[in-house]
C-alpha cells in the first residue's frame, strides 16, 4: 500500500503556532480522547432524555429477554427462546458473545442495585463503552493512510455520525453497534503499513469475532481477506508477515468462537444466519490457506504466488460447495410468500433502494450519497494514479457494500462508515492544497464543499427537505415499538392475566416477552416462521375459523392493536377477517375483553374454550 510522504504524515499544513495546534502536532491522540468525550456526552444526554431504559428497536427488548433467561440459569449453549412461537419455542441465532458482557454488567450492578435498576445501569453503560473502539479504530486507520490531519478529519466525520446514531445511545444493546466497533478495528489493521503483522493480527481477530457476532459483516470480512491475499500476491515477501498474521488469527479466532458458542450436538449443523459449521469451515479454510500460501511461496516468483492463491481460492470454493452451498444465497429467499408480503416487505432495514424510493425517499440522501461520493473519489484517484493501491482497497470495500445496500438498506450503516476513509483523505489533501495556495478561493471552496458533502446527515437534511416540499412522506415501517401499544402501561393488564400463550402482532412480541411471563406466538424473527404464520392466519381468518385456529394453537389471550401497521394491512387484505372485525368494534362471543384502567390502545381479550 502506498502511503503519503513522512513529512506530510507527521506535520501536514498545520503551522507551528498556538497551543491547540502544538497539541495536535505533538500529541494527536489527545484529539482522539476529545472526540470520545464529545460522543459520550451526546450519548449521555440522549440517555437522560429517554423515557425507557431499553432501546426502541424490537431487537433491544429481545436481547434483554435473552440475557435475562441466561442470568436466570438457561445454559450457555442453550439459545432457545422457549416463550416464542409454537410449542417448544424458537432457536435464536444470536451470539452469546454479546449476551455475556451485558449479563456481566447486570450482575455487577446487581450487587448494589435493585434488579430493574441494575438492568437500566447496564443498558446505559454498554453502548457507551463501544464508542471508544469505534473512534480509536477510525483514528488509527485514518492516521495510517494520511497522517494527523487525515486523522482529525476522519474523527470529525465519525463524531458527527455517532452523535445522531441511536445504536450508541443508552439502551441499544443489539449487536449492530458491536459489529461497527469490530469493523473499525478491522480497518485499523487493514490499513497498517505493508509488512507489519501486528495490525493484520488485529484485523484477523476483529474479523473472526465479527463473523461470530453476526453474519451481516461476512461480505466485508471476505472482501478484507481477499484484499490482503491479493496484496500479498503482488508484494510477495514484504507482505508475508501480514498475510500469515491475518490468516492464522482469523482461523484461530473463528475456531475458538465456534467451539465456545456452539453446542457439541450441533457441530455438524449448517445454518446461514449465524456461526455454524458452514461459516466455520469457510473462514478457517480460507485463513489457513492464506497462511500456508504465504509461508511457502512468499519468496517465490509472482507467478508462483498467483498459482498458490488460485489453489487456495479453489480449495475454499470446494469447501463452501461441499459444506454450505445453501449459504451462497439469501437466507430469506425461501421465506413463505405470506410472510414476505405482510412482514418482510414492511421491515425498514430489509427494504431495497427501489422500495425505499417509494416509501421513504428522504432516506436516499442520508443512506447512499456519501458512499457513492466515496466510490467516485476512489475511481478518480485510481484513474489519476494517486495512491492507486490504497484507493483500490477502498473501492473493493465500498462498491460491494453499495450493491448490498441497494438490496437491503441495512447495509448503508457500513457504507457510510467505509466512506469516511477515502473521503477524509481527499478532504485532507484539499486542505493541504488550500493552505499552500492561500490566495486561491477555489481551493478553499473545494475543501469546504467536499467536507460538507462527506457528512451523510447533510444529504439527509437536503433529501428530507426535497421530500417534504414534494409532499412525499415516509411510510411507517415495522421494527420499532414506538406505538402506544408497546409501552409498559399498555401491556400491564396483560401481565396481570394467568400465564398463557398470547396472539399479538409480531411487532409487539418482544415487548410482551419483556413485560410479562406469557409466551407469544409471534415476534419479528425469521426463525419463528411457524409462529408468525399462525398469528397472521388468525388475523386473516373469518371470526368462526379464527376460533378454531386459536384453539388449535393453544392461544389463551389475544392482544389487538389497531395502530399496528401489520394489523391494518391484514384488515385490508381480509375485510371479513377477525382483525377487520375487531377494528370495527365487532367482538366475537369467544373473546372476553380484559378491563383496562382507562382508554387503551391495546385491546386484550381472553379466549374462551
């Protein structure tokens, strides 16, 4: 990887005057500490203002339920959610590696706080703890590619991003913030100067843990591994240590995570939504193949290295096709059409860019503009032979992430994050040029303009203004429990009922599990296909037919929320169905209303036999 000249990396355009600039020059990591403090303070303010100590996303409540079960004695290897779905429960795909630190914090605070207060304290602290690795990773990566000035610009961009990012605000305990922290550390290692094993060891460890935490990052991990392998094939002996370090560290980390989190009786099971035999075999074979190739052919000719790399790729392909061919396709491709129509198509993070343009056009600028600009920047600099190898690396990371984001907008989190690196370097170069040409207003405007265009929220505000002026408002999606039906007060009457099985909209499932002892048929998780279909069919069926379905599944309580988007969609789809009838105030004789202390958004009914 080609780096800028040492003189520019160490000094940049900063003049040697002023206390602030001397601190920046002599102690750049004080700027990192300042950035961490700023984001932490912003998160603290958001946490203090919050009305609930659990984040708004269903996954936050569901993670808390999983952690509670673990603390109550459910086994480390037992990730079954026994209160979710039909009889027997639902095997969840989340990693205990995220449950463990949250459970540890709850146990620690439980030594001197009440159970609820200890939960609140743990959920307050955990997202804030993850801010530091994100900022340190970004700072290290930007310093690697462009020195102190690039580091400062990168920190400005990531600080502006995290200040408004709810994933790092108290209460948000889903694994997405952990993943971003790991990708930041991966980038810090990936941008380490050629031939230094230490940084690539960090990258391998971060990549391995990322695979174990959630499969959303596997494309990025695969690309990072491919980039390191190609750079080794190009540079040869200079990259030997880095290639061996990454290959061995990712193989060791994934193996350790697999053994630590997978129960022995499931060693041979292949699932494509978590770390199982499939991703274990692919990642370890790839890592070991890279390690062995670098060990044996680094000093050989370039042709020999290319042949070794091709043989390694073929071996990994054989392993993939032999062990986990099903993991090459979308794990949700086989989802029941009814679930796709009534659930998945309305999950915000699962929207494609085409759907997004119709339902939430204001998000297009925020989600895609900075990433697209980063890709264009890489292409221009590659064409100009301006640190070509470095920008090829960034292009290899950003371009597939853009493609993934166009299929499912959940990828835009990583797209915006990755855009920071090429854009901070470009802004830094323009800043240097503007400093050296103080009389050229064009250079100043270019620097300021690119800096502003590198901030996703600027694009988001502009897109929102355009959408508002054209009258295109966002469609309400599922995935958060912001309606009045999902609050503790709304669910309180349900908690007072004898423990049973509740049929309720999937968007309320996690909240009901959190606030009550009941089982629920549905919560928005793809492994609970049978439970979600059962709830949908109950709502779609005519009242008499719905009674049979309720009895068949053993439902004792029904919770109806007219505000729920999915419930409204069901009522429109089946105007003669149970949910449509309840929406009109027509209550079948087998449903007995449960009294509420006042007007309630959530209507609760006992199911009579």
